[in-house]
């Protein structure tokens, strides 16, 4: 029985190998949609400045074919942006804009006479390449009196109009906007329309067909099968070089898989933004799709596009659009996308072995070592050196102790992170290390996050300054031990002369000068405000002492 299953698996793997071979050798055409897709569904739209910044990021990626506008009767930012593009002398031969096939539908009847507003505005602004959009499952159309041939002939009317009024060299695309719904409900209309365009004589042919999956509802195999059917008709009519571009929206997490399946099944390109921002929770963006092709060994996209810039462009476009950085766990261009989480190969985030694709190296970046209970002692030492420079304390013994303290925290129901500068420094201190001057300097330069965090630390600094004025040396940002005790330690320690208090003060004195420096104390304040949700300055001090300073002081007591 198992032999039959083994044979079946071998056949299935061989079939998947053919798909991988297709992706490895695909000459993928990218029609960039960053200017339009990224603004769809956003609470704040794009300003003209936003448009220019995104446009320039796209060009840095080597993406030359760009969708620049979608016009309406109202004057959008697109109108003003296109005007500026033309005034600056940008080449219109690689710029595209959307246009509806009709000016409207009334009582089931399509307007076949009025020039669609998109085409009219393209003529006004000097754009040459229209993307004519239509729906074949539109229930507002009376399909009894309007056949698919009628729709196709109307599209041809506007194609001829474009070649007369926009440019005789117009590169024209048609968008099957409701492709999956039409293939589900009226597939005969879709295939008839494809056959119509594929059968055009050479001199009248379009640049190609584009389609989209706007709902995120369909399985890869479904969209893949429909894509194969379209490509077979195109090839049967000798339209092998016609573009077939796919665009897939997110909703249920299948977008990238659906897009790759379409590229395996006859599509030879995508239309997408560099970053995944867009309607319906985003879409399968070009940065992720192209990186998937590259990691599979595709060399053609490396030659055609500046793929090493994709990560920076996707980060920039996300920030321009939303005002925020990408989600840390966003694949390819999120903050954590390059992390090394384990110290062994054969698992995501581990060391890259022979033949494995190293995404960090590809983008010319050093992967940050992620500190967790799964980190090796070597990883902990590496992270300490990365953040705070070389120090004899950063050794195997301290790293092992730090791992033990991490596990003790979890067993004690204490959930913290040890990746940040403050988090790692306090873990190091609690594990028996002596916080170095370099640690203090690095953490002092860290910016507090929210306005509340800044306010709380400022309030504590004002208390600090009050005690500093009472010291012999004033305004030096350093407190004598008795001043620090009276100002901050007294609620947590019984007396100034007690052994545990002396040991605690020693733990605070990083540079062993007999004083507690503000930057030494700031290490624990920034750690506490980073790790815990504190609302008041007193709460911040309590966390800093109870969960940070006092555990570190215990290590000093054990040494004494």
C-alpha cells in the first residue's frame, strides 16, 4: 500500500517541479500600480507630494511601465499629478491610465456613443496607453439585448479611437475586472471575449489582457485553471506574445499563492503595487512576488529590474501611504523579515546553508539576531557585541546565565522581551553582568516612544534635578549615594547603611566613581517604560526598582 502512495507522491512532486521550472524561467512583465492601488481604501488619500515620492520609488526599482491615473468626472489629484508629469517631460509611452468602456448604463442599455471620461482626460493630458475596463457578469446590463460581441465591438471602437486620438502606437490593455465571478457564472462570455481579442489581425492586436481577483475568495487551483483556459485560447490563435497579467487581492491569506499559481498556469506578468497596501486588506504586491521568483532561481527578473531596491521601496511606499512603517512581521520588507531566530540551518530564520537563499544578503543587510529562549549562547554574545561593542564580560558564562534568567522569568509568569537595547542590557545586569558605560551611553540615546513615556521620564528627571541641586557638585547629572537613596530608593530599602542597600548602590554605579549617574538610572527607566504599560511616574519607578534594579542588586549581594 505504501508503495502506491510513494509512487503517487513522486508523480505529484514531478508536476510541482514543472511549476517551479516555469517560475524559474518566467520573463515576468510588471505593470506597476503603486500610485493607484496603495491609495484604495485608505483613510487618508495621496497628496501630489505623495504621488511624486511613490513615483520616484517605483522608478528606482527599474519598473518602467506604470499606471499613473484613474480618472473621473471630478478633478482628482491624479489630474494635477499627470499635468505635472507631462510638464516635467516624463515619457508617456510607458505610462498607463484606466478608462471604463462606457460612459454609463441606463435601464440595462450601455451608452455606446459618449466618449468615456477616462479616454477623454487621457487625450487632454497627453497620455497614450489606456486600460479599458469592463464587467461580463454585470447584472445592470440587459444581456438579452447586449451580447458579448457587442461589448467587444464597443471596446474595439475605443481602441480605434485611442489609436487616432491618443497615439497610433498606443499600447492598449483590456481588464476583465470581474474575472472570477464571470468565470463562475458565465464562463462562456469570458472565453468568447478572449477569443475575439485573440483573433484580431496582427496590426490590430492589443498589448494584452489583464484580469483581477478582487475578493480573495477563490482557491489557487480555481484561478489557475481559468488562467490556463485563457492562455490556451490566446496561443491557439497565435497570440503567444500577448501579455496576460494577474492582480490578486488579499482577504483570506491566499493572495501570493494564487498569484504564483496564475504565473505557473499561463500568465506572464502581474499588475500590482510594490507594497501590499490596498483594498480588501491589501493585495499580492510585486516585491513579494518578484522575491519568490528570485529565491526559486529566476535570473530574468534580476536582469530586468533593480530587485535589491524592492525592500526599501516597499517600506517607503507603505510609510508614504499610511504614515507608519510596515508591520514588523510583514514578509520581505517588515522589520523582522530578515531576522535570524535560530542558530542552525534547515528551518526558517536559521543560518543559510549551501544552496539556500539568503534574503538578508540579497538586500545587502546584516540580519539582526533575535534573542529568545531558543537563541544559542553564541547568538546572545553576538547580539551584545552588536549593540554595545566588544567587552570581556560578553562571554559564554554570562550568556548561559542570561538564558537561565529568561526561562526563570517565564516560569515565574514574567513575560518580557530581551531584543531591545534596554531589554538586553537589563537581562545582562540581572544575570550577573555589570552594565558598562557603553551600555549606558547607547540606552541614554534611545528615544522614548509615546508622549506619555516622554512625560513620565521628564517628570522623574525633574525630581532628579531637585536632588542634584542639593549635592556638593550641582548640575553634573550625578547623585551622591545618600541623595539617590533619599530621593528614589527609600521606599524599597529599609535603611541607607544596610548591606543590601550598599550592594544595590554598587550595582547602579556603572563606572565605579561613587556616584549614580542619570544615564545609569535611565537604563532602568527606559527599560521599564518599554516593557510595561505604566501610567504614572511613581508606577514607572516602582517597576524600575522591583523588576529591574532589585533583581540586579541581588546579584551584587551574591557576589559580596
